[in-house]
């Protein structure tokens, strides 16, 4: 039991929670809540493309030409252009459908896991996530936060190469939910 508790607390030290704008973070990689076209949009996607400049869209277009966009739950990586971060991982969250709760959970978990795996594959050690799908895509915030925290904790347990990950909450409701779930 003591060993399990020690391992849990070590893992929690690699998780940060902030309230703010993800485009301001100087981490190795920030994650974008994109759509499958990869051509930009509103919300955090719009903010990232606006602040990062055309280089991000140019990389997205190259990926589209190669593989035809990005499916829900999958992730791709580009430059971060003018952003303080080094890279952007674009993942596509599910559009909330209350009649398919289990499918929604699996797809959202895939976003977190595939983004973290892509960071590891690219030797990136610090990563920040927005609250994927909880804006325009309408995923209930509490359900999304539970899945996000569960998936990230599970991944960090198995992968030591991520130094720390940051949950970036833009709205106060998400921030309070994450603070409660993470226990701080
Ligand atoms: N920094 C951090 N989080 C932010 C920021 C920011 N600058 N701006 C918004 N958020 P959303 P989705 C939060 O709508 O629900 C786009 O049009 C926001 O408060 O950005 O996955 C895409 O192109 C919310 O908690 O993404 C897709 O079409 C969270 O980011 C669609 O929206 C996600 O909200 C994706 O919808």
C-alpha cells in the first residue's frame, strides 16, 4: 500500500493545473482541439492558428495532402510557428452524442492517449492540453474531465519520458472540476 501511495504521489507531481490561455505556454508541445479538416476553426483552434501564424496551417495542409485530414481520436503534429511552444499536436475530439456515451468516452480517451504517445515518439517531455471537446463540441465538462484525468494518469504511469503535463482550463468551471478531481 505504501509503495502504491508513493507511486501515485510521484505521478501527481508530474501533473500541473492552470487556468489560462494555452497559446502563452512555453512547453515542448501544446495540444489543439482541432476538427478533422485540420484547416482551423473557432475556440482554442482559432486562438492557436491566430497566435502561431501561417506556418501551422501550411503544415496542416501538408498532412491533409498526405493522409486526408485527421480522424476523431487521432492526432498529428506540426510546427508551433510563432508560439512560445515548440510544436502543436492537433487532435480531434468527439462531437457529444448522449446516445453513444461509451463510444464518446473511448474517442475522448483516444485523443489524450494518442497525443501523449505522439509527444513521446517525438521525444517531447512537456505537454499541455486544453479541455478537449468541452466547448463547441458540447461534451459535458465533468465527464470529459474524469476521462482526461484517468487517461493521463494511466499514461504517465506507463511512460516515464514525459516530465510533466499541464491541464490548461480556460473557464473557471473546468478549472474547479479539475482541481476537485486532482485533489488540489
Ligand atoms: N486556451 C485554452 N483553452 C481554450 C482557449 C485557449 N486560448 N480557448 C478556448 N479554450 P473548443 P472543442 C477552451 O470549442 O469543443 C473548433 O472550431 C474552451 O473553453 O475550442 O473540442 C475546432 O475547429 C473549452 O474548454 O473545442 C472544432 O471544429 C476547450 O478549450 C471545434 O471547435 C475546448 O473548446 C472543436 O470543439
